[in-house]
C-alpha cells in the first residue's frame, strides 16, 4: 500500500513539473520566468556587479528591480565634397565655458542654425523672455521659422543650475581605462562570442558597463569568416545582410563619404555614414546609456569574402567602376545610378551585430517625427506646448521610462547631429518600460558646422531629464566627453573614425544642452525638471 502511495505521489509531482516547465527557463545568468506577469527585472546598475566564474564573466544578479528603485528614491530624497584631409583625430583640450557656471540661461535664438565659432552665446537676465523658434523640417522651412515668447521667471526652488560635478585625475583615468577596447583579450576555454553578446541583452541595457570580453567580441566581428551575403530590402538606405560563422547575423553599411566631407543641407540629408554608426556606439558607451547595438568597422574583400557566398539577388547588383568593386543592393532608395564603391576589391564599412531572436523588435513612430515636406510643418514645430498638451497625456509617454528615454535620445542625437529619428525600436516583449534602442544612427556626423536645435525639441518642450543623465553630462563637461570618446574609438579597425571637426562640434554642442536645461529650470524649478522617474502629470480634481 505504501509503495502505491509513493508511486502515486511521484507521478503527481512529475505531472506538476511538466505542466509548469514552460513558465521557466534556465540561462547562465539566473532563473527567469518566461511569463511577463512574473518577470523579474534586473536593474542595470546591479547588472554591472559581475560575478566572474573562472574569469569568464558569467552574470549574476541579486537585487530586485523594485527594491533597488525604492532605495534609490530614498537616497535621492536625502556641402559639396571638400579635399580629403590627412589630419588625425585630436583630443580637445579642456576649456572653461561660462555657460556651464552661468547664473542664467541665454535665450535660444538660432540664426540659420549655424554657429559663430568666434562668439559665445550672450547671457541674459533670467527674468526676461526667451525666443524659442520651432525648428525647420526642410530646406525651405528655415525661412518660415516661427517665434514663441516663453516666460522664464525663475522659481524659488533652485532657480539656477550649479554644475559642481567634476572628476579627479584618478577618476578620469579609471574612465579612460573603462572605455579602452582590448582587442587582444582571449577568454580561457571554449566560448562563443555570439552567445556572450546575446546573454548581455536585458530589458534596459544591451551590454555591461565594463567587460573584458567586449574587445574580444568586436575583434571577432571584424575578422570572422562570412558564410553568406544577401540584400536587406527593408529600410530606405543601402546595406548588406551578412551571416557570420557561428550562425550570427550582422548589418554591413558601406562607406559613401570621406571623413572630412561635408553633407550640405539638413541634418537628415545624404547617404548613411558608416563611421557615424561606429562613433554613435562608442558615444553610447561614454554616456553610459548602453542602448546601442555593438558596432565595429570592417574592411571586406569582395573577391574572396563576398563573391563566393553572395546570394543571386545581391550579386545581380554588383558592378565595376574605374577598377573598383561596387554594388547598389535593394532598398527603397537604392538604384543603379548611385553605386557604393570600394577601393579596388576592398570595401570599408560598419558592421552592426544583429539582436538575438529571443528579443524581437517593435518599430514605433516617433512623436516628434518630421513631415519631410517643404510646405508642411509638423504640429510640434508650430506648438511649443505640444509636449504638455499631447505627448505627456499619451501612452506610453504619460508615465514611466519611455518619455525620459525619448529626451535622452534627443540629447544623444543633438550631440551627433542626427535629425532623422522618425521612428524608433523597442524590444517587443518588454512592455512600455522597455528601453528606446539607439538603432540606426547613420545620418549623424554629416555637417560639423550645423547645430540643428530642432533635434532638442523634446527636451525644450517637455522640460524633463533624468537626474542620472544630467549628472553624467555634468561630469563630462569641458571636453572630457570627447576625450573619452576618442579613447574608446582608438582601436577600431578603421580608426580614426571621426574627423577632428566633428569632435569640436560635440564640444560646441554640450553647452547648448545645458542652456536648454537651464531655461527649463528657470520656468519650472529644478525638482520638476531633474527627475529619475516620470510619474506623469499631476492629477487635477
């Protein structure tokens, strides 16, 4: 009788196990339920507390996301082409800027959106009104810019931003060490770089803050054998879909411009810039956003790497011009008259790592999308209350992470000069608090003399920024941001990645960001502008 009872109990336990098994999966990092109802989020800062098992960097997490956030809140309450240049990228010297310590913000009055490098913006009384013209969305819209008078009476609650955050020499050296890519690193034992990169991806970050295997993965991307090459017809710009050895997909964007070439027109004009993708990835590392996919430069040989493995629909677009191998691929704007050509058989480009299949993407229309029509302006370009009256009242921006992500992205795009963020991607299965992924940054770094203030419209109109984002920007003032960026890009296979004029442009744009934040603080008070969590508009009776 006892034997029968034991067998019945064992059968019951086995049945329960197989019924509940689909709800659970094992990975190298943690036990994690697949059901989103019980999904356990791991906070990004806790994610950085890496537990190295046999020095191979397996990731472990102990804190619950909600517990961590509660602790944080409690603690807080206490051109047509120009001549090729042989100039290498230079580190810019730190220089004190009066805008960073000013007691008041200057009104933002763009003149054709092109800066005068010999003049600092004037500092006006904070109680005076500021002219905030909505940005133009096309070449002819620059002459149609409208002005909106916005009162900037300071609040008693911290009326002026005092940027006191700075780094010691030791801290700067640690930051430089963190940003350096060690391409010589080789892990012990047999490990798969693609599996490592897949295991890094989380709901709120794509890679850890500092990990020795980053150099190993990027180096592998730049050298591993290409098993297949195909077109990628989605999108408007030319690219190639590569299948790398080890069953890993990657996107190749070919070189179309020299480093010093100026793209005349607007901040969204021209072909994609391959070096912009690389520089944007490293800037994402410097800012500690960690929302951009891994990107590395690569030079491919058409004759030995592409021709033998090219799909027919790709090889049909191959051409030769002046002894150089070219192709035009398949995309919305791709045509035979606009070839991308290499130097002989060698073609330089950027390689972006494809996200794991377990992290499908959703494409979302940006609330600050342009019309791209010379005779029609978007609503946000004519209404400075657009964010308060519409965006902040619309899901998923009405509360949570998405609106703050949107503003972080506007700052990121302004620094790199990317005015083409008409859509954005999120991880499909992560809900409204899934991060805004900094994907497709190739329209950046086109014109180093153009500061397109329209890109900062989300910051200017919504008047919100994460405290952590502001603190990080404050740490990186006076040229430290570009110093770290140069260090991070130094070992890329196609370095130097950026011309020094683009480095200077980033330094010039930093004070403009602080200027926008200062104006928001003047209007609304610091506590209403600098927030770590967006709880939504206050409820009215």
